[in-house]
């Protein structure tokens, strides 16, 4: 059975923010924890020491892997009370480059009626702005422009299933982050340690974002999801 078929059969949406009015629309995207702990002095990852008990417990379970994009976090917010599309970074005070804001407006402003008809309770599209002049390696993805790629969607405080994310991405004519594999966490770490090419070309990907086949939350309510970066295992950055 493929990763996608398992997701379609078993994955359920996960609630992150309380659905009270429209306040949830302005929740920033949660932080994604690195899979292993870091030494507080050297800042190097401590290979084999999982960052939390949940990662250790679920290490041999099946996870889904998507490519981690080297870009900047973006929130596309449709607020039905104000009937407006807003563009924010991970925080409201983040400085999003003007050329990226222009690209977002080019993609989404003409689709205001789609937002109105499809999302009467509002929606937040979480994604990554990437390309030239964004991040250290942005030009490797797109040498002469920028773009937006979707990785999560929140409606009424609920993070949607992967297949819903893919469907909504298609409805807007945009892409969602590519699924590049599935397996246990140790397999994900092995893939990253060995390095692998990006889906965008002949260069090393930044890493993997891994989430369990079935979305889960930890005891404190945090979503179980992790990131594994290639650079953390290279040039003596692990111990």
C-alpha cells in the first residue's frame, strides 16, 4: 500500500486552534521541532537522542516524508468578516519581500470569488515563499523569480488532511510540497544523512519534514511533526 493510499484511508484532520469566531485565522504556524536534541553549548545535534518522547516512541512507526523547502514561511489568510485576502509571514511582524508579496497578489487576488464561495468560514493557506533572493539557496529553485508552495491548510481551527490540501492546491492552480517517500524515522534520518537531490533540480535538498501517517498530537497538545536538515549531519555538525 502506498503512502498516499494509507493517508486517504486513515488520516484525520487535527485541531490546532479553538474555533471561536475568526480569531484562529491569525494564529501563526506552529514551530516544527528538529528530530534530535541539540547540545546547548555546541549547537550540534546529538544523533540518536530524540528531541521528545513522542518521536522516540513513534520512531519505528510509518511516517510520510515531504521535501523541506529553503524559503520563507507564508500565511495566506482569507478573512470573510472583512472580505479580504491578507499575506503574512510566520509572524505578523515578519518582513516579507515586496517582490514576493507582488507574486502572491498575482496568484491569489484574482481568485477572491473562489475564496468567498469555497471558504465562507475563512481559511489559512500555510506555505513557503521561495526562489531568487529568498534564503541562501533560493536561486537554485527559481533563478529569475519567486513562487509559493502549499504545505498545510487550516479551516475553523482544523488542519486538513493531505488529500484535501492537494485538492485545494489544484483548485487554486498552485503546487503542494511533494511527497518524496515514507518509512520510519530512522529511514528518514538515513536519507538525509546520505543527502538527496531536490525535486527542483540537480542540487541537494534542504531536508525532510516528516509527520506520522495518521496526524497525532502530544500530551501537551503540540502537533507531532519534525524536520531533519541535511546540513545538521554535514561538516561536523552532529555528534
